[in-house]
DNA sequence: TTTAAAAAGGATAAAAAGGTCTTTTAATCT
DNA sequence: AGATTAAAAGACCTTTTTATCCTTTTTAAA
C-alpha cells in the first residue's frame, strides 16, 4: 500500500507528535528505536519531513525533532503526499495513464470509491487526532 | 497500490478472458499491444499466470494464450495474490510486522475496513463478471 | 572558548523491481 | 522428417528503493 519510506515516516511523525504533546524533543536514535526503523534511513525521511515543514528539527546538544503546536493539525494525507506522491489518491487501479470516468478501466467505479475512502480517512486523521486517541486506546508503533 | 507486474497481469488476464469468450487465442505481441505493456516483461508475467494455472498457453503455430471455460470464474484477488502476494490483503498500513487487533497501530480499525473492502471487491470481481460487463459499459484497458 | 551532541549532506552499496535478450522446447504445416 | 511458429526458460541489464557510512555544520553547555 505505502512505501517503506512512507510507513516509517508516518510512524515517526506520530511518535514525534506524541512526544511533542508532552513537551519532549526526541533524537533520531530514540525515534528509530521506538518505531523500529533503520536509523540512517529514518534520518533521510525526517529530513524530507523537515524540508516540507511538517516537523521541526533542532541541531546541537539537547536538540532533536518536534512537531510545533500549529503543525499538530497536519493531515496524514499530507505526509503520504510528501513521501509517496499523490498517485495513491488519484491513480488508476490497473495502472492506466490516467483515471478518468469517461474512459474507465473495468475496476474504475468500485476502485474510486475505495480510493476515496482511503483518502478521506487520511485527510480526517491528523497528528493531533491520533495523539488524542493514543491516550485512550492502547495503540502501538512497533512490532 | 499494485506493482507494475500486477497491473499488467490484471489487464492482460482481462484482455485474454475477453478474447477467450469470443473463442480467440491471443499471442503475446497482440496482448502487449492491446494493453500497452512492455512485451518481454509481459511474457514473464504471463508465465507466472500460466504456472499458477490461471491462464493456459499453447505453443507453436496458432498458439497463444487463453482462459479456459472453468477458469473464467477466477477472482481478481487470486491474480493479485499470485503477482503481489497477500500483504495488500493482510498487512498493516503502517508496516508493523503483523496486523493484529490486540496490538493495533493507530490506523488499524479504519484501515482494516478499507483493506477488507478492497479484498471483497477483488474477490467478487471475476474474469467472467468483468467480461460480461465489458459488453454493456464501455471500459478500456489502455493506454 | 572548547567540547560534545545532534542534525544535514554527500557518497556509496545492497536489494528489489522493472525490463530485455537469447536459447530451448513444443506444436503445426508442408 | 524438416521448416516454421510461438511460448518457456534463464541469463542478463537498468532503474528505483532501501539502507549505510562518513564528513560537515550547527549549537548548547561547561
Ligand atoms: S480508470 Fe482505472 S480506476 Fe479509474
Ligand atoms: S495493526 Fe496496523 S493496520 Fe492493523
């Protein structure tokens, strides 16, 4: 469904958001331990999220990564878009060059509904909405 | 969503099924033209579908590929399973080692619904159901 | 101001996916 | 039987994804 980059990126962003809610900055090594991802690769992904202004990084001792208050409303769809592009939201299920109801593939009408539901779900889920729920239900970020 | 192999494989299988309904065998070159896929690569994919007994191949002059009558009820989910494995049907959206309601990731409950809907759709769609519809609606397999 | 912690950036490497080419095998026609 | 046609099989190549390593830059604290 999503690339490895995207999976790690989502898990990382959620973990950082959790900690930011508790006013903690977190270092790369902590993040990759807590979400069980390869450290150096995770660093690259965090750079992308930083460049795209989804998380904030602070260099130097006592530095780390955090999600700023106003970025806590970031939709997961934005993160997916940064890391995997938008083909999951707009592409044809059978790989036709463009998904178009006027020239539909055999799966089009059913596929679009599922794709839209996925899109809506990722748009309606934000870093803040997840970290709020995390306090209630017990969900996890590593295997 | 699906790999290129899977996209080509689904398009090819649907095209072959269409033609089999008209009692036509189709050659590799025809298939790759009609579904707009790279020929040599498509050959590899058709071999997989043949080995997995989803389509039938006939060598020699007047040979080609076809879907046998009893295989027209093949579910698209079987083709996806052969070409991409079952991770799309069972894997965790955030890439946790296993998707498990007792240790759910933050997306689990919503993700499972979408994943199940995709699975049901691909199980309910068969080569025969698609080729029946193809006569009614005008759906396409390329570009 | 020196030190050390931490991210950024660049180079590289391994693995997987995507794709091509050549030889072999099987079927049909003459 | 021999020539021809078409897929099967396996070797090979290219690109993308996934991943590591190492150096540089930044910066807080002693
Ligand atoms: S054309 Fe294939 S999903 Fe829309
Ligand atoms: S645990 Fe992540 S989708 Fe089920």
